[in-house]
C-alpha cells in the first residue's frame, strides 16, 4: 500500500471504517436477539460459519452486501433495518439531507445512504448508492425477497440479472424481481457511479422463537 494511502480505504479513514463495522455488527446482533435466534440458527439458515458470524457481530469482519442480504432475508427485514434502530413515530415521513443513515461496505467499495426512514412496517426503501471505481457486489449472485429498481445519476453501472448483463449510463434505469439472481458493479477505472436504488420487500414477517438465546461460538470462517 502506498504511504499516502495508509490509514485510508476507498476514501475513508480506517478508524471510521472500524466504527462502521461495529455499528453494523451491533445492529445484526440486536436483530438476532430480538428474534431469539442463536448464532447456530443463523449459520444454518444462511450457510455462513458461526465463527464468521460472530466476528461480524463483534465488528471484526466486514460483511459483503451478499452476506448482509442473506442475513436480512433470514430475519424477515429489508436492508434498511441494518442502518439503525427504527425511527420514532414522531420523526414523521421526511428525511433531511443531514439525517441520512449510512452503510459503508468499504471492502466492496460501496456506500449506501438511506433516504427513507428505517420504519419496520414499511415495504419500500430508497437508497443513494455510491460505487467507487471497480467496486462490485462480487462474483457470486445475490437473490432475496422483494423487488428493486433504480436510476443511474452519475458514472456507469454494470448490472447482471440471471444470464443478462447490461451496461448502464447516467439517465438509464432498471427494475427486476429480487428473487432473480443478480449482481452489479462499477466497471469504470475512474469516477464513481451514483445510483438511486429502490428496494421493496412486501410481507415482512417476524420470525418465531427458535432454539435458545445462548451465544454459540467457534467454527471456521467463510470467505465472502
């Protein structure tokens, strides 16, 4: 790593990145405990190792978007639920520019700002997503509940849905069922891609009590 890049990744200070990982991990732990799920049940439901999930909850590993989607799907929530606690009813329906919750997937080079409040009963979530040059969700496809759509505001977006790959530029838009395997990224060597991304997850459910609330540890990490 070049000296100028020390202490930074994708334009962010490493201490801030560590804090972002801790915040996401803490939120995942809270959601899991609300549902009475031990780590073993989450591991069995997602195919991820107990050890890796434990590291994510403690902020020691940075989960990919695919991993977060798998966990959110198992919990019966949308990604917006991972941005923080539900907004109080008194907060209303407006989100000010300086109030946006942010999810930084710094290893993937993706930052998502939540433009809507993370209300538990809402099926629709709106995000402003920024992808650094070369950033992507990875080679593996993602599939989950709901539907999604978006509009490219700046740069380029490579979007693959099942066997079809499309290169989108500013002004191009899309819509597809989230259960169709998909992945995306910024194919440009320079310049961020900025996309308004919509996720709709109808029929969210609260999972019943499963197993015990005791923490399970151990297991080999699984790469993401």
